[in-house]
C-alpha cells in the first residue's frame, strides 16, 4: 500500500507538467520486442498484447537442458491524462528441466510466473508535441527524409510498479517472494525515414538480495505503412542471473487496431544457451475522445468563423446586385 500511495502522489505532481502524449490513429504496441515505448496508448484506450514462445536452453557446465513453452501478456489502459498509462504485464512459463549429470537423466517439470507486475508509466517530456506545426515539404522527398538534429532529443517517460512473486518460484532467486518495487526510465527517438529507437533502463525487485539491473535497446524500421522490422539487445545483470539476449523480427499492421508479430531470441553464451521463437498479437479497444478546448481556436470555432465570413460575403454580393 505504501508503494502504491507513493506512485499516486508522484503522478499527481507530475500531472501538472506540460508534456503532451500523442494518441495515434493506429495501434501503438510494445510488441514484438520487450522494451517499453515512452508514449502511452492514450486516454480511453484499452489495449491487449499477448504472445506465445518456445523455450530451449542448454547449460554446458551444469549439464542440464530445458524445453517447454511460455506465454507473455500485457494489459494497458490510458487513464486521466494523455501522458498516463496503467499496465499489468507478466510472463508465464511451463517447461521440463532435465538433469543429465547423473547416470540416468532426471526430469523436473516446472511452471510459474517468471514475472507479474502492476505499474504506471508517465510521459514527462515530449519533444514532438509541436511537431504538427512543422509542415512537410510537398515538393522534396529528400527534405522530408533527411537527418534532423531535433530528432536526437528523446521523449522521456518514467515507470513505477510492483512485482508479485510467489513462494518457491523456480524462476526467481531464493529470497525473492512477495511484493517488490520496480522502476524504469524509458526514452524514445523518432527519426525521419520510419526509424524509431527506444531505450529502457530498469531496476527490478528492489530491496531483495538479488535485485537486478537491465537495459533494453530497440531499433525499429517501418518500410511500408503495414510492415515493420526490429532488432533488440537486452542486458541483465544480477548475482542470480546475467545474460545478453538479442531479438530480431517484425510485425504486420492488419487493421488500425490489430497487429500480429513474430521474432526469434538468442544469446551468445553456453551457461546456458538460449533460443526462443515467439508469435504474438496486439489489439485495442479505442474509446479515445479528444479534449474540447474552448479558446476560440478549435475546429468548431473555426467552422463558425468561416460560416459567418461566407454569409457576410454573400450579403455583400446580394447588396451589390440589388
């Protein structure tokens, strides 16, 4: 309760910043990678992201192998402010660990959540909030795709959440159980030509003896409005487990609210080796409504001004003809 209260207080104060998250006309999914975008889904948007993956590991020193499958999911919802997103996410795994060090291989069937987290993300800085004022050059392809120094300034979001770990979980460190905090900084650069770079810096299971630090770098490129490819590097460092995992794959935008994806993941060591194949999908229920701003510059007010202008023009013509 103390952690959740601290999160609420933090979000209350930063809600008065001038950041302005961008709701998108098409779905904004964190898949197919595992990094978190700096932007929220937008108020009134309920988004589901889920996937299934194979599990294949072999440990050269301990002489064991693991095979099975897993499911990962995320439920994201934009609430109160355009910058704010609440999320529940987790990874469930079911596998068999075979110990080959003895004369007869011994199988150990395992299943549990590798992680289950509830948290909130808030966009604290958005360099693209006035991007709509920069009109494209209709006569030059190169002008619209050349490098912009402004793109080096990233959007920045912060995340705070809580892990929920069960007792005697085979996928977590021995002393990890119950509730523990998780914090993250997420940055995002949108470059011309359909390139996007996302960086996550994560401190997880804070307070436990085996608290870990992670970084995730994700580079995506959309070469058509429907197709996107990505490459990703994830580093994990703790006294319980350390690794560097690489992912490559792509996604296809089926409709503006539905996306499918696939990727492979592997590492570069044999303690253990890791190789996974994953498929997934993202779907959103879009109930987003733009906030009405009555400052005389809204589309409605502009329409009224045009109507009055046309009426005055017509009246002048009628007076002249009469």
